[in-house]
C-alpha cells in the first residue's frame, strides 16, 4: 500500500468519525432541550427542588461533556 493510499484511507476514516461526533453532539443538544423543557415544567408546577436538581445535572452535562458554558434555566432563578 502506498503512502498516498494510506493517507487517503485515513482521511476517509477521520471524515467518518467526525460525522459520528456531529451526530452524537446533535443528539446531546436535543436531549438538553428536552431537559430544559422538563426543568421549566417542574419549576412551573411548584416542584422547585426537583427543577433545581435537574438544573444541576444539566449544568454538569453542558460543562463537562459538551464543553459549553453554563446557562441559566428557569429553576436557577427559583428560590
């Protein structure tokens, strides 16, 4: 196998892996949006403690796994 062939093969593999990364990132963003809805629902249903617990989990997922900045949620403004 020539060096050019090997490089082309590796580039295809990298492209495929990057597509997979984007697919998983998109799924994670969708899950975060669903979690946002749940937090808002529980905050509006006077279940602030549950909303705050979910908000902490959401923040952890965003910062540790998605490497995104923290964002405020409805429950983070609830006392």
